[in-house]
C-alpha cells in the first residue's frame, strides 16, 4: 500500500510525460504482480463499482464528528471531491472522537495493495449502518495521515492523476520490453486485477498467441481534418465515406460466441439482440468495425441519435422498442477474416473482402448489416460540397481514408481524417454556474444556459449545460463576474443575473420530454462570448424548434 500511495503522490506532483512514464515503469517493475494488477486497474479508472459513495462518507463525518452539514457542503463545493474534503476535515474531527470499536480486521503496518482491494475494503462495504460507520472511523484512525487521501479514493473510486490509457500502456511496454500495440490489444475488453492476468499481460510476444474469443481490437480513431496538409497529396489517393451519428462498435463472431463491443469497451449484446443475431450468421473468425445506428429497413436515412439513446444500457429490449427503434450495423471495415488478422492490409483490400462477406451473408434480416458507402475523391474542390451534403443524409460529416492505409490503434494522424459539419448554434443566456473539479475546483466553469420562451411576457427557460469553449482568461473574467452578480445559492450552484449571452454550438437537436425546454442537444460547447449582445436579443425556444424542423426537412 505504501508503494501505491507514494506512486499516487508522485504522479500528482510531477509534470511531463517522460517523468510520469518513468515513475510508472519503476512501480510496475518493483511491486508484486497482484499489486501491479490492481494499480493498473485503478489508474485506468476501470473499477466498475464504488465500495462506498462519497455522500455516505461525508454523512459519517458529519454525524460522528459533529461537523455542521453546511461546513462539509461548503468544503466539498470548493474542492469538488469527497475524498479530498474528508482528508482536509479529518484532523479537526479526530480530536473529538474517542477510540472506536469495530469488526475491522487487524491492519498491519504495510499490507500490500491487493489485500486492501480484495479483503479489507470489501469487508467494510459489506457492513451496514452503524457497523459500517464504525469500520470507516476505525480505518481513518488507524491509517497514517499521508495515506488518508488515497484510502478515501480507494473507497470512492475515481482516480484522476493525469495518466491516460496510452501513457500507462507505454509504461508497461517499456518496463517489460513489449510492443505498445501488443499491450493495448491485450488490455482491450477488460482486465481483471489478478496476479495471473498481469503475468499474462507482460509475457513476450508469441506468434502463435491466441486471442480471447470475444476480445475486440483497439479502435483506430480519425483526427480532425488538416486541409493544408492534405492538399499536398493527390485527391485520388483518398476514399470518402459518410460519418454516421451512432455509436462506434466492433461486431465479432469467433468460435461459438458473438460479441458487440462499444468504443468504450462495453459489451452491449443485451441492448442490441438483432445485431447479435446478424453476427451469429457471420463466418467464424470475423471482426467488423462500424457504426451502431437506428435505421428502418424502408428508409434511405437513419433516425436521430435520440432514438438510439432509448436502446442504450438496456438489459432487455421489448418488441415495441424493437419496432420503434430498429437497429442496423453500418460496417466501415473488416479487421479479421477467416480467423486472420488483416489490419495491416490496405483498406481498399479490406473493404473488398468486407463486401464479399456481406454479399454471402444468409440471414432473414440481412438488411441490418450494410457496408458503409464510400467513393473516390476526384478533386479537392468537391470535398466541401460533399461535407455539406452530409446534412441531407443525417450524417455528421464525411471521413477521408487513405487507400493504402492499414488499420492502426488509437488516434494516429495522417491516414484517417474526419471532416464534420459546422455546428448548429443559438445565442443563449447564462442562468446558473457551478464550480469545476480538480484544478478548477475554485473556479466557476460549469454553466447552465437558457432560451426565451414564447409567452406574452417572455421568460428564460433552462436549455442546456456546457463546460468547454472558453479560454483561461475568459474563465477568470467570467468567474469574477459570477461572484459579483450572484442572486441565489443552491449548495455549490449559483443563480446569476441573466445578462451574459453566449453563442452555444451543438451537433444535433431533438425534442425531449425530460428537459424543461422540451428540447435536448448533443455535444454542446461555447463558441464565443457575445459581449456585443444584450440578453433580450438571445434566441427563443421557437428558434430551437425551427432548427429541429430544418433537420427533419433535410
């Protein structure tokens, strides 16, 4: 545990990728495999379940420590993290609490991390009510002060120390002399924190290595287009295809199993049983990369993302929902063919093999599997028009893929580009602000905006939230304004004078019964601060409805 605590503290203090990789390399090499496995899972943020909620820990601190609820709430609102809040307040509380008796196991000086994760903390989470509170207080009293923060993070989850999946994969590759793409591939589909699994992860590459039946390949991600860079190449070196607005997925059929993985490495078989049925008809040893999208058989364009959302996270899908939100898999690429990894072949060859797979598919609902339409680029001058045509297809834009490109892992610039439509936008009025988290815990960075309704005497109605789009100078300026113009406080949230106007951009808009305004938007972000515009000139709900109507007409 001391080793992990030291790593956590050091990662939080150092700046620079090289320094962080060095710390990780040393840690993975020096600790037992079981501890390395848990460190990997925690740093990746892959632990599925919180053992105890932050709210429960704060309640224990309030009730047993005699701290006013408002003080805990104020501190939490400032730092934005339950673990840090408790760590800061504990010294003042500890002096007021006498010895606590609990059923907590004996806590030796330095038990390994895996003992904490596999034995101690699950034991605490298994207690109820007073027994749970006593165990938590007993734990707080026993651990050294420098471990309090880490212990609370272990209980609540949510480690964020500035290390990405790619950085951790790089560290493991360096530590054990492995190819980084091999590490990334072995981590796909989940990693159970055991010593055995970590030993398997760091084994040398084996040409005969058999992949897990249901494990996906790392996704290849496109970069935002760089037109200046592209214009130096020949147009006919590139293929164009629509960028659909669904969820990215890999449909896999290996052996006797069929699997549908999202880009977030979630197995979504239960949500899309029709696509699993299609997958079962694929040849053994087939992996398709594509888009899961809501699309009726008789329609030439897909349904909106709001319909797809009705299927996400479902464990059971009834017949009515299947009819209202029919699913289709738009295949972009073929990654595995007859059990062979073909990712290094040129995409032009992979797409021809993909076409052959789809043509020979025998399934009563074969329409649910379709190859993504693609075509050669003739001139650079026609690219922008093709992008604009995407709106009539209910697509997000177009993709550019180099004819000779292999299927790589992660976001590698150069051979795959995305050229998205310009965002829709409305001028909205700032209504509420909330403090951010982490480094921005002392700044108001989370904003709620409103539109004017169409009443005889117009009123502002909450419309959307946004967290990005302003630069650091604008954030500081707006933070000062918010503090001077607060009307009311609701815990960490403040209502402000409805005076500031912002241009809000978003990728899509659709009706929604869950939102007060009656509409919802996708990927909202601030485009600019409209200091030139008074609040009275902000957009109305009717303007939002017009965008929906235009979308449907397109």
